[in-house]
């Protein structure tokens, strides 16, 4: 059966389906990156390590992993989205149009209060809600993360343009003057 005509036809049909899925994904990513690059001169993104995020949770024989099936599903979903490919396409599309893609470090972007700058894991009790334990600021956690990524991106971009050395988490903390400080 493996090398029969029906087997070859079935394999060919599956390959065509996978090819169409890949083409649809690439088309969507191209259209989205083009639309973003036409409307924005600078885009700030979180510098996510997709390879580290999609590592297996299987563990070892001595210390088996926990929630392996759930982690496997999450890994598949992360890799299926094509985050790295989107970043690559956005980078070259922005560069082609004279724009900039700034990758901000992901450390504490969803734990830092955009009002007072307090960093704490308790600020984000749930996946969707952010509430600062210091000043009481409340907002959707994704909005808070986007604000912090934008600030970090602006600070990183300012340091890159000025040629100043930047700390590893440039822009994730507010200074008293409100301007980003670039110092090693």
C-alpha cells in the first residue's frame, strides 16, 4: 500500500493542502507587514526568543516534565503562527520603505507599571488584568505591555541613533525627568 498508486495520490493531495496553507500564511504575513510599513515609520516589538519559548517540556527520565501534552499544543500554536517570519518580513519591508524596526527586551514588560514604574510579579495577578500594588493603576495587561514595549523601543532607538551605549533593559524603567537615560 505504501508505494501504490492510491498512496502516491493521497500523498500528493496532502502535499497540495500543506502548500496552500503555507502560501496563505505567507500571503497574510506579506500583506500585514506591508500595511504596517506603509502606515508607520517606526515599529517597536518585543524581542521574543521563539526557540526558547517552544522548547519541549518532556524533561528527562529522572525528572519527567509536567503538562507535556499542553506544552506540546502551545509549542505547535507558537510555531504555527510564524512569529519569526513575520518579524523578518516586517524588518525588510520597513527598511525598504525607510522605516525602523526596534526590538525591545521582553524583561518585565508585563510586570512594570507605566505610571509609577514599580516592577512586581504581583502587579499581574491574572492573564488579562494589570493592577499596580504600588499606585493602584488598573488596565488590561496587554495594553500595559504595549505601553512598556513602546517606551523601551523609543529608548533603545534614541540610544542607537545617538550612538550611546545602552543598558540591557533600556527604557523599561521611568526616569524622574521622563527622558530615557543612555548610560552603560
